[in-house]
C-alpha cells in the first residue's frame, strides 16, 4: 500500500468519516440504491425508476427545471434581501446601489429576474406535458390540483416581486394588475353590486391587497412580505406535497 | 403505473437505478440550464426605469407579460368579468380536468388518436387563447391600448374612432328594458344553444354509451366551462366583425 493510499484509508476508515458517509463509491447495485436512499436530497427519488421516465422526451425535464428555477430565485433572492429595504424612500435607491456598487449585484438581480420568468414558462410547459401524457388521470388527480395551486402561486410570486424595484414599470404594472380586484363583483368598489355591499375605495378587495386606497409604501411592505415569506413558504409546502404524491402515486407511464 | 404494476406480474423488469441514470440526467440538464441562465443574465440586464411616480401614468400601462392575456380580455369584457370571473373559471376549469376526463386511455404516455378532442381543446385554450393574447398584448398594443405593429411608431395621439355599439342597439332596439331583456335572452340562448350543440357533438363523436357512463354532472360542468371559454372568441368575433360593445346592458352589469 502506497503512503497516499494509506492516508486515504485512514481517512475513509476513521470514525468521523463513517459518521458522515454510510457507504463507499463502489459501483454495485447495493451501493447504487444506497446512494439515493441515504441522501436526504436524492431520496426524493425512488431507488429505481422505469426506463421511460428517465428520458427527456417523456418529461421534457420541465417539473424538475421549474423546481431548479425556484431554487435559483431563492438563492439569488436571499442575496438581494441583504441590500434591499422595502421602504418607499429607500427601495429604488437600494436597487441602484445593488446594481452599481455591490459585487455581483447586477448579476444576482438579473439571475433572479430571468429565473423567475423562466420558472413561469417552465411551469406552463410542465402542465402541458402532464396534460399530453394524461398524467392527471387516476390515481394522480390530486397532484394535478396541487399543481394548479402551484401554478397560481408561481404567478403570484412573480407578480408580487414585480413591485419591489419601486420604479415606474413596477408600480404601474402592479396597478394595472391589481385594478381587477377593484372590479370584483361584490368585493370591489367598482364592481357590480358594490352599492349593495357598502364597499368603498379604502375598504374593498383592492384596498386589502394594497393596504390602503392607493398603491403606496404600505403596499410595498405588504408585497415584500408576501413575496419573500408568505408565498414561498406556502409554495414550498405544496411542493413537498407535490413531490411526496409523485412517490406515493407512482410516476406515470404506459402499463406493462 | 402503480396499479398496473401491482395487478399484473411485470413481464419485464424495465426499471433502472436512479443513481446513476436519473441523477446523471438531472445533473447535466441543470448544468446546461444554469449556464444558459448565467449567460442570459450576463448579457441582458433586468429593466429598471425612473423612480416610481404615482402622478405620472405611462401610456400604455401594461401588466407583467404573463398577465397580458387577461389585460387583453379587457378589450372585450368589463374588468369584473375579464379580470375576476374569467380567471377564476380558468383555474376552476383546470382543477376539474381530471374529473371530467374519464377516458382511461392515454394515461402515462403520449398519444393523440385516443384523446383527440381533449388535446385539441387544451391546445385551443392554452396556445391559442392564452398564449396568443399574451403575444398580442406584448407586441401589438401601444398607447391607448390601440393596435400597433411592433415596428410602428407609438403615436400617443393616434385617433381611433369609437364606433362600437351595443348589440340590441345594432338590431334597432331602442327601449332600455327591451334591450336588457333581449341581452339576457341572447346570453341565455348562447348557453342553451351551446349545450345543445355540445350534446349533439358528444353523441356523434363519442356515442350514447359514453354519454351515459359520463353522466349528466360531468356533461354539464364540461359544457358550461367550454361555453365560457368559447365566449371569448365569440365576443372577439362580434367586436371585430360588427363593432359590438355589449350584448347585455343593465344598470349593474354589462357583458
Ligand atoms: C412550482 C411548480 C411545480 C413544480 C416545482 C413541479 C415539479 C414537478 C416535478 C419535479 C415532477 C416530476 C416529473 C417531471 O419533472 O415532469 C412533477 C410531476 C407532476 N406534476 Fe408538477 N410541478 C409544478 C407544477 C405543476 C402543475 C402546474 C401541474 C398541473 C397543473 C403539475 C402536475 C404534475 C403531475 C400530475 C405530476 C405527475 C406526473 C407523472 O406522474 O407523470 N405540476 N412536478
């Protein structure tokens, strides 16, 4: 045994190493299974999958890539949160600061933005693929519903984030998007039958969303909390359900 | 897969190890996509305009691109309908898909022949109605939400004659209440006519047995959702061909 091999052996055989890694890297069937089952992240997968399920032309990788984009926005988003204050006086200045003074600030911002857009496109394509393979049919009806909720949350995540730069694009796009709430039947003050319910500009569905009659500093804080905490939290929980159900219901495929 | 694999004995074991086969795939695809994302982010900057100014409304004010389909629907329907009722029904429509589609075929593999109408309907709703309206809203709408070519100058003073009239008026009805009654009748007729057509269509394409197995509840839910979905192109047609503004006009709601 060469000295190098001995050192390696000492490390791999040590109590500390064994406490962390439960198995070696030998290419045995047993080890291949262990690779997946003894790793908290990989064990989202089953130890074995059907051949067709691995092919890109079956899944288009779209569910996984949606998840990847979600992770990317989470990582870059945390970076942005270090420099951004959701206060009307500071928000825009912080964006400029982030773009021009922070190391990798512009890159992080771009990646956050484009990953969010990509996530939307991917989730649409994922839904389309699930439809085309009929993967919503029994027993996967429930996971389709979880998926629809995830779809809505994905859009809301992007929408709430749109306001945060606090520039012209942000407030007007969000104003246009939120004006719908003002028109809700019964719940919005410009909606049908509003006069019977007694809603008014500062007390209706849009005011609830905005935290006031007009888009303003209160809206910024509200959207920030929705964007950074509430919606990601709910989406993560639903994703956990989504992934768990894929395992429970089995991955779809042609019957054997 | 789960059921069929348990019910019958697997004739062939078509399973492969997740490690390395699936994990390798995922890793490679993730790598390529992240490289792509990085290059994209290095070359194109996220937009940042002037600071927010609530007193200066840009013209046009566009919603984020993924909602432009909804904004485009505002051309044809009032905000409570285009912005609240229709989006809600889109979500409801998606949720009920697994329960109204009882076709056991095409579960877990691509096939067009056995699910022709299901797939065509989905493609019509998704690609034609949703994606195309987003494209129109993104590239073909300028100041005043008027139509512009993507290369055309955005003239804020472009004058577009507002020649739209309500359907009852177009048909010569001048009395307010008769017009409202007519509008209600027209919409009722649309739904009843559609349901009748849908019944005939299902009977013809899928047959009587299918209809019985399918059940009245599924038939009605599917029919109504499809009627609402088709109301968008129907209204588009009325607007583009006859400049129809509303079909039903009442003091509370207009459709
Ligand atoms: C944040 C959004 C979402 C994420 C992260 C996500 C993730 C995933 C992943 C990783 C898979 C594994 C297979 C694959 O990659 O295709 C999957 C499967 C599935 N997804 Fe999603 N998904 C999302 C949204 C949706 C939506 C919008 C729908 C449908 C409306 C949906 C319905 C399903 C169904 C039914 C399966 C099982 C497919 C099968 O067994 O073949 N998901 N999802």
